[in-house]
C-alpha cells in the first residue's frame, strides 16, 4: 500500500513539474556557484568541473522526458549514477570539513541537505529506469574520465583548506564512490523491471 502510494506521487504530473523546476533552478544556481572556478579553468576542461550541477542537469532532462511521455535510458543512467555519486560526495566533504575543524554554517548545511536530496531522488526513481548494461558502461566511462580530469589534472571541485592535505585520499574515495553508485543503480534498476512509468495527471 505504501509503495503504491509512493509510486502514485512519483508519477503525478504536478509532482514531476515541481521536481523539474526545483532541479532546473538548482542546476542554474550550481553553475553560478562554480563561476569563480570556471573562470580559472582551461576551456577544454570546462564540462568536467561542475559535477553536481551537471548531475542535476542530467536529471532535469530525465524529468523533462517523463513529462513528454518518453524515457531516455542513457540519460537515466548518467543522472542516477552522478546524482548518487556527487550527492553523497558533497555530504561527506562538508561533514569531513567540519570534522577537520571548519565551522559549519547555514550554507554548509544547505549544501548537505540539498545534495542528500539529489541522491535520494535518484534512488526513488530507480524502479522506473529502463537502464541496460551498455548504458552503465558508457556512464562508467564518463565518471572514470571525469575522475581522471579532476584528480590527475587537478580540476576537482574546490574543497576546504582543511581537506587539502587529503586530496589523494579524496580522489581514491571519489573513484570508488562512483563504482559503488554504478553497482547500486545496476541492481536497483534491474530488480524493478516490472514497473512501467505512466504519468498520473489527476
């Protein structure tokens, strides 16, 4: 009963529109957040720097497809994996900064809760994704390549000064977090093949 009610909400057109607008505005805000770093980034690395806004952009596209009565499995894979990866990453980095001695203010907590929400929404829609192994392979190529750009060429999102001595460990954590997200999406999506996505408009 709870599952059916939850699925009803997730497929309701009004809820989808609300989620679409929230993700669209969050994406715009996220790219603005990265403005200072992007200004210092070589043009050929630009697509790989703003990780979280790009993840929410992927999901905004997925939601737009749902509203149009369509599904785009590759975009679902990119959105689900990157939302989980960078949603969890940002939560951990902010809490780690606090543990390292930073004073966490309201902005830090806004980032914690908003990024936790990113990961949560990806997980909630897992039963509806039509992801196949090839989509996750291509997504894996994207995420591993992104990690190489971030931690081999030093293009990763700026982190707190208190965490700078641990950049190598953060790179290691980020890589394995990406693989864990891929595994989670693979099993989550493949165990829910019986659930089709049909919009509820009433």
